């Protein structure tokens, strides 16, 4: 069983070099997007990126996050992925997470593609023995041939994305986190990448995806959270959950 539960989830980022002659009230009026400007317990100015969020996701949920740029969608995904820690509130997550956020982060341009497979695997928490058992399938799916033994800096951007995607999608996960529907690699790789991604997503117990594609979210998600300035301004739960069968 997988679940994600949050109570009073709050994330703040400090604002350095804030000029004292500008009033906080005036600054609040000038904020069109992004989190709310506020002050923390030490009277320092902060951006409150997520503000007292309450939600629960369970097995079968396909969760869509919508809202303007800077509304908090990506920050929420990053908190769920463990990239940021909340300053207040409670977050409980049960289940193996696969984060599709910045899938090429942590890769080293000075070492070979093969070495990067092991490097990325370690960052994902896999043992050397586990990676030994997976590396052949990853290499075959990436389809890079002899390039796998060359430094990553010799790759095109499409080839590097092939490799990163192949590692990230090599094992199923209970919870999938995505910032927009992922499209990677060059034309010949896209089709099989989309097939694998749909399989991975449909096998997951919980999927959380942030998107500006409202039609896709409404069609494919049974839980929709509308964020605005770090707050949930509307929450909708449908009776059924759906599979993300295709990109709309």
C-alpha cells in the first residue's frame, strides 16, 4: 500500500538583500506570481512557497497539480521527492518514489556513459550488485552502442537524455512524480520512450503530475489540486482513478 499524507505543509525560502525601505505591504501588492512574501519567526523576509497544505493521496490516485507559473506546483513535487524539507507541518510518504524531475542531474560529463549508469544508480539508492543485474537492459534500451564507453561530454543532448531516461525508468516504482509529461531524446527514441513511460506510470500506485495542460489533467486525473501563491484554492476528487494511457 502506498500513500502520501500532508498536514500543514509549509515551505519558505529566505530573501537575502531585501531593502529595508520597501514595506512588506507594498511588496505583497507587487507580487503577481510566486509564493507570498512574509516574515519568519526571526523577522526575516521569506517567500512562502507552500502555505499550510493539507492533502492525502492513496493507492490508485492520479493527482494533477494546476496553477499559474510560480503557484507552488514544482515546489510541491520537489518536497515530495525529498529535495526540500518543509519548515513546518507533517509529511508522511509510504512507497518507493521515482522522480522524473531533472532526470539528468548528477551525471558527470567527464566519465563514460557506462560509469554514469552506475553513478546514477548509486544516487537512486541501488547497490552495485543491483546495478550489475540491470546495466545490460539499460544499455540496450538506451541504444547508444559503442558511445556507452565514451565520456558523456562527447554525447549530443539527445543521447545524454536517452541515457538518463533509460536509467530513471529501469525499475517500477510505487509513486511517480512528474513536472509535465516527459518527452525525451531524438525522434527515433521518442516512441519507445513514451511506451515505457506509460507502462511505468500505469503500474504505479500513485502518480502526481504538474501540468499547464488542463484538458489532460481533467481527463486523466481523479484528484485535481489548484494552487495559487502556495495555497490550495480548490481541490477536486472524482469517484474513479484513471491510467495515464496517453499524452493528450
